[in-house]
C-alpha cells in the first residue's frame, strides 16, 4: 500500500501597505525549510512599494489597483495558485521555520481533511498592553478549542484548493478584515468537510493594537457581522469564540482590557512589576475572560493589584480617599 503523496503548498499573502511588518513576514517565509512550492502576494491597492518588496523576495505578485479587502485578495491569489493546498498567511505574521513542513504533514497524514488552521503564539511581537492582551487572548482561545473544528482562521490557515474553489472561496462582501474566515468555515461544515485545529501550528503576530483599533475590530468588524451571520443562518455551532458565553465574555474582557491599559501606562505599575509579572497579568486578563475557573481569581487579584499599584488622578479628590488617608508622619493626632 502506497503512502499518500506530500501535497504541494501555495502560500497566499494579502497585503495593503504592509511596511516593516510585511518585510519581516517575507523574510521568515524565505527561511522556511522546506520552502513552499510558491509564494503569491496579492497587493490590495497598495501604494507603499509592497509590490516591489515582494518581487525582491521572489514572490509572484498580483496587483489589485483598488482596495477591496483581504477576502477578495485571497480569492484572487487562490485562482492563480498551482498548489494542491492553499496556505493563507497574513502580512503581519511571522511563520516558523517548520511551518510549511507541518502543514504538508498534516494534509499528507489526513487524506480526507479539507482545511486546517493554527494560532498565534504566546509571545506577541508588540509590547504594549492591548497588543499583548489581544494576541494572548487569541492564543488562549485557540489552544483551549476543540481540535475537530467548526470554524476557520485565515491568519495561518490552509485549505485544499479544489474544495476552496468549489465553495467559491471567501465571501467578498466583507470589504475589511472581518469574519470572512469564520463564514467560510461555516460553509465548509455545511458541505460536510472536515476542519482541524492544529494547536502546535503557531505563528507570531506583529500587529500593534491600540484602543481605537481594538474597538473597531472587535465591535464593528466582528461582533456586528457575527450577529448578522447568526440571524442569517438561525444558529451557529459552539466552537472557539463562537460560543454565546465566549462572545459575552469577550466583550466584558475587552472593556477590562481598556481599563488595564490605562494602568499599564502608569509609572507606579511599571516600577512595581517586572516584565514577567506584567506578562502574567496580561495573560490572566486574556484567559480570565473566557475560562470561568479563572475569573474569580483574576478579579480578586486585579482588585488587590490595582489598589496597591495604581492611584488615578481623581482618587485624592474623593471623600473616601480623604477619610481613609493616613495622617502625615510629622502630624501627631490630637490628645483626647
């Protein structure tokens, strides 16, 4: 009995003005061992020289003159791809040296598998609090998810080309980074296809999140489209952050993250906590929003930590603060 052949891999990277993060993405792709059979970069209305940069790394570059979103860009690349497996990689992601080999092995060992995806690693590229929180939250959710998945993720996700084209690829009505990958996963499951969450297939995310970009992503480009998708189909299976409790927890945890981000900037916090301690707090915030076992511990710990380490400007002006403040050491209490 002959063993299944190793599939050919076409890497597809959509990009719009990728900058330095995109350069690092290409550098890491060029160091993979084994390398992919081809790298296709689709520039989505880019104006910053991303096309020339990709060509300098030997990628096949497809130029879209008008920005239409990553869904359309990925579809455009998929139609030109020659590989049997399409591996979608975002332009702000760093693959590991063995990423291509892992993807090839996954599909070689699972001939009936239609799609597979991984997760971000637990060492985000940006050091600010919201970036650490957002990426560690993603890592935790994927690492805690079911391996037999009912969704898909295009940050580092692979689909057999024939299956992808038969389903007409991503829904191009999503004109911004949104839930186009989740929607594709839903259609894959409706068609009876198997999707695998591979927890050891991890990549590094370089994106720097701020308060505005976090709210825009989680609320306008994810929560609202999720709701529309649920209403359209009547229901969605519980998996990853598609669970109703997970969506609610994500909203609450995001609010907490924004509050923590303010404290993160305080010198008193940073001076009291070393990098490893701050990292533990961020991971607790990320995981505590989704794991009911961690919420009480995180909540109590956060209250104590905040009370000891973070004194907001308005604290001294409150009656409570005035009443609870200890008298200066040089002032003796009056005799009775």
